[in-house]
């Protein structure tokens, strides 16, 4: 965990999204995250870097159109490698953000690329000063304690960036067990002591700060425990975790 990401009392909200970044289904969540903050959204497609230039461009174009519709200035930071993440010119562009958004791809690659870099330090500084911080799918995983590359665990440290250090997130929870049937068991067995594992359904988010989060969006959030069925939390319900 990057301890520099521990939340200050003045820090802005965090949005952990199961899926649906930059889509209309999550527009209300993004409006909430921007409310009362500068209308400037800094987007990082870092998690998709290994998928190629076309995929990176897809996320940038989708996010640009999305935040344009919300009346916020979209700022795309093409931080694709650790070398990029150390560039002062890219780090400087984080200043003045009302929302910093990490989109999807590989959570392990995202966390390992940003950790202890100039860009991540700039993001943490803005967040601690009041900007909102959001991640979708891989981005949500990376903001918590655990950011494993499920497809190839040896390629990442498995450690997240620690903005919400008491959580580990399984995104796409309503569908992911079709792709990785034992993912809940993997997360529960690997979670450090004191870390709560939650599943976030698609087009659903946990939004909050200072350990109190509210379910928003379309479906549900699930709290997982060994030996018992997941506990369901519906839209509007509050979880005191992380």
C-alpha cells in the first residue's frame, strides 16, 4: 500500500465503480462526484495501456464525450508507463482537477505503474485537497488494498494504491464468476487481515469517504465473508468500511 494515499479529513469523495465508466448509466454518479468541485475531469487510461493504442484512444474519446456532456473540461493524461508517470509535465496537468478518474483494464498494471510516481503524488495531493477520486473496474481495484492481475498474478505485486486501504474490490460482480469461477475464494484467501472484500455489480458504485460509503447506480454491492453467503446492499444503503 502506498501510505501517501491515506485519506486526510479534507479529502474528496471516492467512487469505486463496478463497470460503466463514461456511460450514461453512471452519469449521475459522476455528477455527484463533481458537485461543488471544479468542472475539470482528469482521465487516466493507464490500465488499458497493454491493450494497445486503439483501446487507449477508445477510453480517451469516450471519456471526453462523457465529461463534455456533463459540462466538465476533460483532460486526458496518457500515462501508459512508469516513465510517463514520472513526467513533470503530466503531473502538472493534475492540478485544478475536480475529479480524477482511472478507467478499466489491468488493475495490477495500473497500480504498479502509478505507485510512488510524480503523477500519483500529484493525484493524491489534489484528492487530499478536496478533489474527487474515482476508478472503474480495474481502476476501482487499484484504489483499494489489492490490485492483482487475475490473469497472470506473477506480473504484478498484487498491492493496490491504498486510497481505501480497508477494502479489496471484485468488479463486475454480477458477471465475473462466469469468467473466473473461483474469484471470490481467491480474493478472500489473499486479502490481508482487516481488509473487507466487496463485490460491486456492473453499473453500480460505492461512493463516499472517511470510511462511510453509499451504494449508487443500478444494482447492488456485496460484502463477502468466508463460509457465509455474501451480504447484499442495495442502492441508497450505507456501508461503514475501508
